[in-house]
């Protein structure tokens, strides 16, 4: 009988088209097949393998799921053995615990007894952050052989008991059943949830199940890893012909993918179906460019579905790609490059982000807007943490240091200067449908910010606006893991102490709302829309809460549907006359109306309250 094996191992997607897609975004999964001496091998996993502390005593489960499409092609084969190879911490891997190797159709079963078969194993646990790579390899022959069924996914994995202080081996934080090893915690025989990974060490885990049977090939098996328009979640085009559609295809079959049949439509329009040629070899994962006709102007959604590969029907799902096309008549404004950095004074790796942000400010001062968002971590406090910014960190921050560019989830790289510089080079061609003018004034004990936003297109989509204050010159102590040079050069931080007295820049000190408040439900071209925010400036005992000479006011304009920053503007408060509004903000001609400082119209103003009085083309601050 021939033998086949199903293997899990870390791979990264290959990129072969366009500079826009070669930027260091989060790596997509790649399942790379190869020929093994005993049959067919398929590799599964996603991203960088990691270590993690379970944090509670319980049963640690790691498994790899084989999807129904592959199971069907191997139906009738038996799973003969399960093996694993784990990168350990050398002499630090001192603990051995009993474990269980299993195959199951329900990897989240509440009871171990529900597993299809079990085999005992000795599993070593690493108990140190230090990596001195060594490998433990073991093969366990199954008792009752599992017979693979048609249209039935199955999983194989490793299970063992842990203490709260253990550091088991795991893979990166994917949801279960995503073609990779996963980590679940069981307590008292009951499923207790998915364990998030804690760090990216770059260790290696490989698991595989060997099957016996007549079937040793997989034909026309692929997945779609992602689809994008020119690499951005919400690209903005000056001309419809500028658009470029890309799809990441992953071939984990044993034959070359040579043709693709796909359909696309705009919004709810009729789909257009296209046959295109591709060349994706066994085990390859590539971005391929697919032609589309000129996209219509406006704020639209491009819907795409993959129908066939190599002429074979594929149920690969659909994707929806929002975009904005300005057309020939609409003006295209410069689009700001906003980097919100995740950082902390306690974070020893965060000098890398400090160096990156300083480099961007010095190199690209016209378009770059940097916001360093600090946060505490456990018992490690950070005095620069801003409470209103925490929902943003919970949404986007995977680790520290980190960042997100214009709140585009596809561009959330490490904030080192090389990555930021590369992505900035791609972003240079981006434009915006809106321009923003920011101003400020002192009103009583508050700093009042206001922004006028003007669009060049008609758009029935909602937009949100948020105001941020950042301050330079704040002082504190920064932890520095680059001290001594053992971690390489890092902009001079390798020559500093492990704890550095530092003067910070770009530090976020206020934000009104993490995701902004609605500016308008829809927009009309060449109309102006106003947003307001007030931040306390004078505190108790008439103490000034921040230094106006070192503070910057930033307005962030969000597409409400995607959360992506469409444009932004920044002013230095040291350059602003803060005793009143110098220039009236133009708005459509209307009777006298009153707005609160959030920009909301007030039908019945209250005596003694601060409002913006609007009449015709004039807007003035008044106390009613």
C-alpha cells in the first residue's frame, strides 16, 4: 500500500506581483506540499510559531484540522500514526509530562473519552523565555486506525496536562480550524476557551499524521487567502483605470493551478464572469492580478467570488472590497499618512518604535502624522496612558511595539523605520476625497478644537471625526532591551542603559472618542461640514494641564463603514492665535442656529452654556 502524510509546519506566502503587495504586512498562511519518501506530504500552518504561558492549570490541546475537501480525496485511507517535532529551549526544556496523541472529528469535544483514538506520549515543557533551539521528535503508532471519510473534516493533535507556570509550545493566534495548530484549554474535562499567544519567538512546531491507503495525490485543492484592491482596505483612486484587483491563491495540491474563473460586481449590480490564466505550482501561494473593467465613480463595493480552478467547481467564498473613485471632475487632495503606535515606557522593545517614528517625522514631515499611544501592562504602569484611547488598543493592538497605518488592518506592521519607509513609498500615490482645516481657541478653561471638512464628491456614506492632542517634551523612564548591543543596533539605543531617562515626542495626551463621532450621514460636493471638541486646559488651582507650545491638534476623518482614516490634518498650537476664531468657517447659508462643541445642532439652547452661533457664512463662539 502507498502511504501519505498530512503535515503541519510554518510557512509564509510568496509575493510575485506589485510593490504594493511586497510591503511587510501581516503574513498570510501558506500550505506548502512536498514529496516525502513514504508518500505525499502536505504542510499546514500560519505565520510565526510562538510560546505561550497557559496561565491556569489544565489540559493543553494543540491540533491541526484537515478540511473536508482534502479528506474526500483521501477517503478510505487510514491514519496510521501521528508525529510531532518541537523546537525546545535546549537545557531549559527540563520538564516532562504525560501526554496524549489523538485523532478526532471533534477537536473541541468536552471529554477526552470522545476522541477516536489515543496514544500515550512523553511531552517536554519549556520553562524559559530564552531560546536555545533543540528538537524533540517522536512518532506514535495509533491503536485503532481512523478511516478517513468523504466530506468529513478530521483533526489530529497533542494533549497534555499543564501547571499555571508552564510555557507549552504553540502557534500564532488563529481561530480554531484554520489550517494550523491551535491552542485550547480544558479544565475539569470541559472546554474552557482559546488561549491567545503571548509572543513571537520564531520557534518551530511540526505535526503530521501518516495515512495508509491507495490514495496519494491531491488534485485542484486550493484556498483563497485574501483579496485586495491595490493593497489597501479602502483605496481612493483619481481615475477608475487606476484600480488593480489582486487575489492571494494558495495551492496545496499536487498539480499546477493554471486557470481561474471568477466573478465580480459593483454593489448589487449584475456580475461579470471572467476566465484568466494563472501559474501557481504545487505548494505555492501567490498574489495574482486579475483584470476588471473600469470601476464606476463614487464610494462603492467591488464584490468578487472565485468559481473554478482548473475548470473544477470550487466553493471558495466571496469577498467585498470597498473603494472610492473620484473621477475626472472631482479634485483629489493629498492623503495624510497617520501612524498610531502601540508603545509603553515599560516595553523594552519599544525603542524600536521610537526610532521609527522619529525617522518618519524627520524624513516625511509634510504627510506623516505620528501618534504614540501609550498603555500600561499588568503591574507595569505607564503614566502617559489615555483612557479614551484604550478601546482603540483593544481593537487593533496585537503586541508592543506595534502600529497601524491609517487604521488599515492590512497595514499593521512592526514600527521599525524600514517597514514604515516601505509602506510610505506605496502610500504616496494615495489621494483623498476630502480636505480638512483645523483650528483652535481657548474658551474659558477649555481648549476648543474645530475642523472644517470639505468633500470633492457626492457620497451617501457616513463619516466620523475624532480629535487628538499630542505633546512633545514629556519626560519619563524608558525600558531598553537593546542596551549592551546584544540585540544589534537600534538607532543608538544599543549604547544606552537598560533604563533611560527620555524625552518623548508624538505622545497622545487626549482623544475625544477612540473611533470618532459622526460628522455627517452623507456628503455633498463642495459643501463644508464642521466638527468640534473641547478638552480641559485649566485644571484645579488654575493649573495648566499641558504645554500649548509643545502640543499638536489632530483631526482624523474616518470612513464610518470600514473605520479607515480617509484623511487627517495637524496643527501646532504654538502657531495658532488662541484668543478667538480668526477666519469664519464657511457653511451652507441657513438662519441663525446653535451647535454644541460636538457639532450637534441644539434646538433649545440653555442659558450660560457655550455654543457655536451660525448665521449665513459666519460662525462665532458665544455663551447663550
